[in-house]
């Protein structure tokens, strides 16, 4: 997003939300409403969009995500990535939160809140297994998190997503319920399909962002690149985000509006999950003496989920009209406004991390 920076060398703590960003909740609410309305008045939209999908990936949604992520990844200073990879605390806690705590928390919440609704319960567990690799880039940037750390953690999540998603699905939907005497379900997901989604949703914008910075700085210098070029492409991220939200909600608008009680049942554990994971991550970052920027990045990468993958898996395995698919669709319905609200909570909580910088003992970031 565009930042009102007075200097290209200004500290990250001085970043301010632009006018577009400050009204982001309004734009998102309007995009959600527009998508739901579009889904109701254009019932043939689902078939039209399905006709322009490749390998189960909707091209319009992929376009929106690429447009959303490219400007933020073009802002990353790739020459700083080494400082992130040396931060063992950040990397270890990210892996623990994303691949041990997150799926376990969602499994527990799904069984606590939806013991009598197996389809919705399975859909929520799938959402918990799909760690965020897309929209977290936006939430992190809005909250003035560490862009370089976000790029590293998202890439790390992507690798684990390809390797671990299928195994964790078997564990939480089949093996663990059997141990606990609960009813079982299962999924059969190809790691190649997951790898393709990672390539599209992360690989393409990451490579594009890296090449843009490399060529821009070599031809015009860093001052021009960060002071002139980045502000010009910054608003594209907001447009891509809003377009993606409209498309997602249009595709499932009828399911959401025709089953409000089901949506409410699914929404409750999701609300608890997002708040719990974000709050736990912030507390861990504070206790580990990480700086605000990296703690924020840790929190949003742990709290967010890859709803694109969760929806694709639920539809591919259980069908587009299944309860599992509806649970996946409700994910962004709840995640988007909740994580936007947590952006503002993060900015308020920055005062508790005062003085933690890259040079400070126990600090780790800027």
C-alpha cells in the first residue's frame, strides 16, 4: 500500500497509513457487499468463472491475488533477507505456531463448537491446515510489520504447505479422531496440486517483485525506486485485494446468504481462532524480545489462513455445494474484517515494543 513517507530513508516506525489504507474497512465492506449482491443477481457467474480456470485454479481470482501481492513484494529489500534467516527465534516460533499449534487449535475448536455438524467441522479443520501465503502480505504491510521477514516466513510456509498438508490432513481427519474415539473423515490431496497453487499465488509475484526491484535499482537507483516508483504501483495492491474479495464473495454469495444460521455456527470458532492465534503470537514475540515489526509479522502469518487452498481442496474432494466448501468460504468472510481490525490493534500495541531495534540486545529487526 502507499505510505506517506517523508523520506526514502525514514525509519519503518515512521510509516503512516495512507488515505486509501485508513478507509480500508469501508472499501472491504463495500467489496463484500458487492460480491454477495453480484452472486445473487448473476447466478450464471459460477459457471462463467469455472470456464476460465486451470487445474482447479480460478484465473480471475489468481489475477486478483497476483495484483494484490506484487506491489508489496516489490517493496521488499531482498538484500536484507539474510538478517531474517539468521533470526532463529523468529523462524522456530513461526514453524511451531503455524504447523503445530495452529492446526491443533482449529481441530479443538471445530470439535468444541461443531460436534453435531461433521461437514462444517471437516471444512474448518481443512482451513486450519492451510497456512497463509497470500493476504498475510497485505495485513503485515498495513500493520507496519517487517516486509523482509514476511517474505521469508511466507516462503517457509509455502515449502511446508507442499510437504505437510496432506500428511496433516490424514492425521487430523483420520488418525487422531480414531485415537480419541471420534468420527473420522479424510482427504486425498495431491502435493502437486498444492505446489501448483503455491507457485501461482506466491512464486509468480515473488519473482516479479524481486526482478522489479533488481532492475529498478540498477537502472535508476534505490532513492528513485523507493521514492518514485513504489508509490506509483502501491495502490494496485488495494485494487487487487478488493477485486479478489468481490470475486470470492460473488462465487459463494448464494450459499452465504441462503444459510445465515450455518454461517453463524461456522463463524464463532473462526472468530475465536483468529483472535487466539494472533494474541498468542503477539505475546510470544513480546516475551521472546522480538521487535514490534517481527512480532507483528509472526502474529499475522500465524493467524491468517490460505483460504484459496482450503476452498479448492474442499470443493475438489467434497463438491462445490458441500458443507466443507461452505466452511472454507466462510473463512475469508470472517478472516478479512477480523484481521483488518487486528491491524489497528497491532498499531496500538506498538507502544509496548518501544526501543526494540536491530541493534538493541534482544531486538531483531530494523
